[in-house]
C-alpha cells in the first residue's frame, strides 16, 4: 500500500468532495476531519488503545 502524507491526502480528498458538489469550506473541513480521524486511529493502535476504544 502506498504511503501518502496527511496534507496531500487532505488536498486530494477535498478535491474529490468539491467535484462531488461540496462547497470549498465543507470539503476542506470533512477532508481534514477524516485525515485527523485516521491519524488518531493509528495512534490508538500504536498505544494498544484500539481494543479499549472499540476501534475494530
């Protein structure tokens, strides 16, 4: 699986959301929120919190 930096992933995600009809502000907010959620999930797994937080 390729590794994509968070800022690039957010930009690509926002572009896809805008292409689907979201406003620029909505697209940016959702894209950043999704990337941050992914980073939080990875951090929880790293510290073995995934089972405690039920992130299966």
